[in-house]
């Protein structure tokens, strides 16, 4: 009877340690999940900001202003414009 009690106590101890280990692992994984979700939200905000910046920089008025001021470009004179017709069916 004493042997059986000892074996059962060892089994109980092993089960208790397994439960503690599983709980620790679950908490650690949950923490990693929350950190990953926060990173995802931060990247989503950054993506939105980058899209807004891109739309601002690519706006026609901005492109025209940069071309005129920084690159010294100007519209061609009417005599310099050549119109090319597309081929039929294309």
C-alpha cells in the first residue's frame, strides 16, 4: 500500500509540474502574440502614413511645381508639339 501511495504521489507531482509548465508556455505564447499584433498595428499605421505621403508627393500640382522650380522645366511652345495618331485597331 505504501508503494502505491508513493507511485501515485510521484504521478501527481509529475502532472502538477506538467500543468505549471503548460501554463507558463501558454502565457509566454500569448505575450508573443500580443507583441506581434502590436507590431502589426504599428506597421499598418506606418503604411497609411506612407500612402498619404506618396499621394501628396505624386500629386500633379506638386510634380509640376518641382519640375518648374528644381529642374527648370517649362511647357513646350506650340510649335514644338507634335501630335502622333495611334494605328487603327490598337
